[in-house]
């Protein structure tokens, strides 16, 4: 069994209540932090832990915290990003639903470290029932003196607000989230200025993912060094992986970073292998935005070594042979999956979710979706594949926020690794549009 | 350097160095050099706070961040929002990557554009036409249906053609900043976004007509001038009157001796210098209402200026670009004393400059 940090007590009956959570050692981090540590000491521990943002970009959390501007007389804010809408990612939902107090404890400790007296949890709007769970948990914590004025007699005040999201994927992008939180249309902002300088209401703000914030309690209790000892290299600690697709046991798993991809897929402790009678074709390792990999490259690096579940190993080889850990949305495809159809499906998502502010993303996502739709439905032209590559290149890097990149990468990578399959759709439209038809040409199935 | 003067920063754009004050954006610095070096701007609008960053037409490459940190920036940056640093080196049309990206932006903006220039009142003074002419290709790779919108009536003065809109948000900022009570301007998301009917409510506002002038395309046009004429047949004349609501400084557009349109005055970057009220714009169309100042200075980018559109027009080339530093069209009041030219090796210049009539490969 690997080390469990976030999900250790998740199966204890009643863990969603304050009392049971407290019996399991909950809220000790708040006691320790508020009574024995200074904010700077907490930031230092988080830095030592080396924990990287779990929302997708993987930016070191301690470093982000230390960038927070601290002008006199200006409030600072902590905002928890619980908008989780990336296709294939459902770990924050799982955590908040089963063990809400873990997030709340993390929010208290983190807010204290950053000197924030009002903090927000921005929850995906569709998850109303999770919002109620969180609100109930906050009320409990407040009744027990862990929230509100003068927490545990320390003189520190904290108000925690749960905000239902605006119902758009783009509201998960941190600056769009802040706009939405301010009651405006969720359009991402141009950066700089970054939220650490001008964030919510133009005040210095830190935005962190649910999972990132949830790790802080353990780090306070056990020390940053203990956290850094888990994992591999600069990928410290554990990571929640949302596993879905053609595997025997889909679900949310907490793994120690550095676990070989192969073990994660085939061992019974985790995914339990490909569904019986089928073969492994492709993998999206970190949510729909990251490049898709064929089975062989998913399991091994270009140099033949085993690929590991870590930030570095998954991105080994750049985009030519690698991908990204992203938010940990692990989607597995077997040989019955049509890559063209899947790419079209992802593309449709990004087209639908583009905020429409910048021209490359607004127009380009729609264009790619339409071309992919055409290829999938048997109306592709020979030049369409190159056209898609070119359009994706003209979007990538030229937009305000990374949604443009997120829309371009899945298309570019699918063509990079599965070009024959696209070509087959164009060359054999009748065959390819039969119900259930899938390309069966040469490819590396495992 | 003397202590009394603000420390000036030197930035080099396409081989031409210019000194500017701290806080200046790359785009403003380039405009100081001249029209041939200034990146196109489809959304940025100097008088409107917060504008810019959206169309991505102004993308440039920063080959060196500053003297202190001469590393290049990893991505192309929006020149309208990026502040210059001392010693920054910027590549505009001298960089093939920029030329290519801009080519892409033209294509994206035209993707869903109806191209109904022959019946569009904006034709001839349209930023999109100019942008496409300077940076685009003559062909399209788009085969699908163009998007359409339900027609919306937004009042007696302003005609909204949503299909022509490029979502630059200029009208939104205008409504926010110079008229009251308008917070949300765009409804919907992605390529289904549209300018909202809230304009209908803002329409009683005395200054609502200015959205027509800021619109870079023909999405918002003057209903009182609709189909009356073509820009290039009209004659602009500067005039003013005593107006209780606005400055009363306008441009009158004549056909023969009839005023057929009134607009705000614009500078050489097509930006309104002073916003005007609806009474001046829509209701005051008799020559006797106005004090005539004289013919409007025609900007070089205007269709009215001679030889603007010619298929064989020479595209910006090495020599011409350098000449931009000294080049001053008639009525150009730019101060070029702070410019200096650096000879760049020829390989630093784009091999393939955009051409108006380039066949598809
Ligand atoms: C289009 C888009 C959607 C995003 N959605 C989420 C999200 O749902 N949840 C999240 O935590 N981060 C999301 N992010 C990343 C955030 O912008 C931000 O990097 C993150 O919340 C920072 O937290 P972290 O450093 O703890 O990862 C998204 C980014 C983009 C560009
Ligand atoms: S990249 Fe897309 S989602 Fe992001 S700001 Fe631009 S249009 Fe909006
Ligand atoms: S209507 Fe005109 S000004 Fe307004 S967003 Fe569209 S193009 Fe821009
Ligand atoms: S003018 Fe800079 S992005 Fe539009």
C-alpha cells in the first residue's frame, strides 16, 4: 500500500462530520499553526514540502505564496479553486464530498499563513449538493470555534465563504474565476498583473486548487521535510488521480508520485488492468487538455525506461513523445476507441467552453471542431489533416489564457501519434462511418 | 542624463530605436516611430481604459526583454499591453513568426465574417479591411457555414449587424466609460457571443452614438446615414458648434453641399479624439448649424488618400521600413527627433512578407 495523505480516513463512517473528523486527528494542524507557528514559518514548511499546484499547471505552492504582495492596509485573499470541470478530472469533487473538513482545515491554515481574513471556496455551480456539504461543515467548524472571530483565542479571524460557480469551464481559469467571484462575466484577465499582485477586487490574492490546499494540514502536522520525502525528485508527495475509461476499476486513487504508469494501470491496487479481452491503445494522462499518447509511449519513455507518474517523467520527451501530469485526469482507451471521434469530442468541448474574448481561440476552436466533425462523418478532404495542424499552431501560444493551448494540444497530439487513423477516415469514408467502425490498421497496442 | 527629466527608456523595434517614457507600451512606442512599424490594433483603443489584449492582431516578438535581462520572451506578446523596458528589442514584421501569426489572426477574424463589404457602410474606413489588406491572404481555407445571428433592433439611431462584429469589446468599454449604467455588454460565450440587447436600454443616453465611431467594422453603423453613400465619395470637413452637451467638435461628411453624416474627429490611428453627443451626431445636419474650420486632415491609412488600395502596391520592404523613421506624410505632427536607425542584418527580416494576391500553395 502506498502512503495515503489525503484519503487515509476517507472511508471512516461519518468522516464528513466535525466530531468524527476531529476524532481522527482533524484540526490539530489548526491548533499547531495558530498556537505555535508564525505565518512565515508555515510558508517555509510548505516551501520545504515542495508541493506543486494540483490544479493543472504544477506551479510550486510555497513559491506562489511567497510571491504574494503585502502592501500595508490592503486586504489579501485566498481563493480555493473548486471549479473542477476538466473532462476526466473528478478528484476535488470526491474529496469535498467525502471529507469536507480536510479542505476547511487546509483553508484555515493556508489563510492564516497568507494573512487573509476572508477566504473563498469557488465551487463548480453544478455541484449544489457539495456546496451544501461544505456549508454544513463550515457551520460546524464555526460552532466549535475553528472559524469566525478570534479562532482558538489566537486573535486571528477568518470568514470562509462558499461561492457557487458560474457554470462554465473557463471559470476554473484563475483570473476568470476572480472575475466571476466579483460578480462579472467570467472572462480571463490579461496578465500581468498576476493575482499575487492584483487579484480579487484588485487586492493581492492566491488561487489554489482544492487538492493543493488539502495537503497543508498534513504538512503542518508532519513537517515539510516529511512531505518532501514522499514522491520522487521534484514531484513530491502524493497525487489524486481520477481514473476513467476502459479499465477494470475506474475511480479516484491517491498514489505516491513516482509510481510507474504500468503499475498504476495493471496492479490490482489501482486500475486493475484493461477491461478483459481488450488491449491498451491510448492514454490521456492528465485531463483532456494534455497531449494524448499511444500505449507504448504511455508506458515507456523514448529511451526505453519505464514512464512514471510524476511531473517530470510524464513530460519527458516534450510533446514529441511525452505529455503532462496536468490535473491527474487519467483516461484510458482500448482498441475499440476511435481517436478521431474522441478528438472531435474534446474539440467540441473546447469550442463550447471558449469564452470568446480572443480571436484565435474563439474562431479557431470552432473551426477545428467543424473540420473534425467532417472527418469523423466521412466528409474529410486530403488537406484537412494539415489544415488542423496549422490551425492548432496558430492558436497555440497566441491567446490570453491557456484554454487556447488546451484546445490545440489534444488535436495536434492526436494527429502526431495517430495520423494514419485520420487518413483512414478520409480515404475510406464509407467504411469509417459504419456504426462501431474503428481503425484496425497498424498500431502499437499493448 | 539630467535629473529633472524623467528617465527615458530606449526600445528598438524592427531595427529602429526610439526613446519613450516609462510605462509606454510597445504599440505606443512603435506608433511613435511611424505607421509602417506600428503593429495593427483591432481592439486596443487608446481613449478607452482597459481595452486591448483581445484581438491578438498586435502580437510581436520580444527578442530581448531588457538590457538587464536580455532573454527573449517565450511567446509572442500583445504589444498593446506590454510595457517597454530599457534596452528591449522588438521584432514586428521583421520576424516570420509574427508575420505568420498575424496572417492567422486575419484568417480567424474573417472566418465568420460575412464579407458583405459591397453593402456595408463601413467599407472604406474599416479597420478589418485595412488589416486584411496589409496582413492577410486573398484566399480562404474555411469551407463551413458562417455563423449567423437573430437580427436585433437597437433603436432609431444605431444599426447592429452582429455578423460583422469581431468582438473587440470597444463598444462595451465605450458604453461603460462614457455612458451610464451599462455593465454587461456581451452575452453568450465563445463564437456564440453577441453584443447584448442592453444597448437598447442605453440608447436614450446622450452619448450612445459613439459606439458607432469606435466600432472597427460595420457592426455598429449610423442609421441616419444608412445606405446613403460610400465613404470615398464623401468629403470630410472639420466643424464645430456651441453644444451644451459635448465639445461640439466634429467632422462633417459632405456629398455635394449636403451634410450626410456627422462623426467624431479621429486621429491617424482611427481613434476618436473627443466623443460627441447624439444631438450633434444625428440631429444637426445643416451647414448653417456649424462653424466650418476647413478640410479634415486625411490620414494615410484612409481609403480617401490616393493609391491606398492597388493590387500592385508595393509592400513594406526593408528600405521603406527604415525610411519610416524619417517618413512624414503631410500633416504628420510626429516628433521624430528621438528616433535612430540601426542597420539590421538582412536575415533578421521576414523572408515572406504578406502579399495581397498570394496564390494558395
Ligand atoms: C481553462 C482552464 C480551466 C481551469 N480549470 C481549473 C479547475 O477547474 N480547477 C483548478 O484547480 N484549476 C483550474 N485551472 C488552473 C488554474 O488557472 C490555476 O492554475 C490553479 O487553480 C492554481 O492552483 P494550483 O497552483 O493549486 O494548481 C484551469 C486553467 C485553465 C486555463
Ligand atoms: S484563450 Fe479562449 S478562453 Fe482564454 S481568454 Fe481567449 S477566448 Fe477566452
Ligand atoms: S460591435 Fe463593433 S465595437 Fe462592438 S464588439 Fe463588435 S466589432 Fe467591436
Ligand atoms: S490590439 Fe493588441 S490585442 Fe488587439
